[in-house]
C-alpha cells in the first residue's frame, strides 16, 4: 500500500474490506429482490470498471498556491496503484477528432473559440482568466482530454465494454456555464458527456448527480430547460458560486439539496435519501453521470462540510443501486473538486472501489 503523507494505510484497507462486505450483502439483496435475465447477469459479471486518465492532466499548470493543482492527479495515481485496483481496465483519456464537435453540444461556438484563443496560446506562465481560473501551456490539451475521457467512458458503458467508468481528469467542469469559464472549469465535462450519450447513443433520459461541495452552476445552466435532462446536487450554501437554492427548479428537472456549513454525513445522507434519490428514481435515467467532487470532506480546505470516506462509499452504493435498476448499471463518474490530497486520494479510492464492486 502506498503510504500517503504519514496516514495509516491500514485504515483505507479496512474501509475497503468493509466495503466489499457491504457490496456482497447488497448483491445478495439484489438477487432476492430483483430476478434478472441470466444473460444479463453473465454479461455484467464479465465487465469491469474503466479508469480513464492521462499524463497531460499534470501539465495543466495553475501556478503556485492554487488548490486545483497537478499533485491532485499524482495523489490519486498513487492510491489507485494499490493491488486492490488491479481489476480496473485502464485507458488513456483520448484526444479525439470529434471532441470540439461534442463540446458544441453544451457550449456555443463563441465559447469554444474564446477558450481556444486563450488556452491554445504558447503561454510562458500560468495566466488568469478570472480570479480562480488559470490556463497555461498544457491547458488546451488537458481540457480537451478531460472532455474526451467522458466521451470515451460514455461509449464504453453504453456499448457494454465496461460496467461503469471513472474519469480521473482535470481541469474540472461543473462550474463552466454554457458561455463562461469559471471556478477552475473551462468546459462542462459532465454535461457534455450526458448530451453526447443522447446525441450519439440515443439515451432518452440523462441524469447528473453532483456531490461536490460547490453547486454545479454550469451543469445546471446547461440542463436548465430540458425535461429529459436531470440535475441534482448536494452542496454547501452559502458558498461559491452562490447558486443552488431549492427553488431553482428549471422545468422541474433540477433538484438542489443545499447543506449548511458544519453539516456532516448525517445531514448529507438525509438530503440524498429524501430529496435526490426519490427524484432520480422517478426520472429513471438511461445513463447516470456523477460529478464526483470530494471537497465536502471534513479535511478539505475550501469548504466547511464534514463528510468522511464512508459517506462517499455510501452515496456511491446508493447511486449504483439506482443505476442498476434503471440504466443497466451505467455510471460515468467524472472527477470534479477535492483539494486535501489525502482526503481526495482516500475518497476517490472508496468511490472507485464501490464502482468496481457494483459492476462485478
Ligand atoms: Zn468543488
């Protein structure tokens, strides 16, 4: 087990072992409650969880002192190198020929061209777009591969090549509105993946669930007026970016469950159980995209919620249960925030392990 900054790695191992037991119990309940066609069981048993990432993500240089930094990728690389994750199918997040075409599903051409003009320049030093959002020489490739990871993940889970997928990407995406980069985000990675599932594969109902501590104003903006697109979020409020009130409802397809500073796992689970899961179940998605930010962790320096690894395990299992019921288990999870390196690595580990167990 790679040792991370002096934390006891046995704690993670114990959590993962406990998690495996929970998954077995979940599987047993599934067998008892929901008889399935034998071929479906055989197919899902043979499919693995896909991990998409790329070395270019560390080349997106946000400059000294920026929380959304390359070390986030290195911390996750380190934890996912453990033998527990040997069953992952690992692929590079691709630089696809069609990536700009798919970006246009969520953003106007003017935004794409603006980002190209800003980020594709040979920048000597990291340059601020706004107070938070920085581009550097490596940003243009990283931003397009972050989108490309989501596209490849959607292809894989819908074509039955993977049970589910985790995209270990940066820059993150959920703050990027249709025509505006902000909050470390250039393109709305998760929304693009969801719209691509519909455009390319005919998914009729696409859901995004976002448990990053910040509200995904960008995803909400892009999904706002389409009843076949679903967006649900837990987030601390008030906090950046300021959106995410309960009364922001779109056309009844937006489900915000704000939490208060110092809320912890109990309040988080209650919000998910009462306000997100029933709505998601009623919606019945053909594919579930997860905006997986881990900055609601109690150790995170950017926010004030008090989640722990077990809460990320719990929510992943809950979402996997709904995906199993409605969308053949199809989940594409995309990394968003998470700025304490230990908490990020450990939370990502339990999330990915839960995806692996859900797919097996
Ligand atoms: Zn965040």
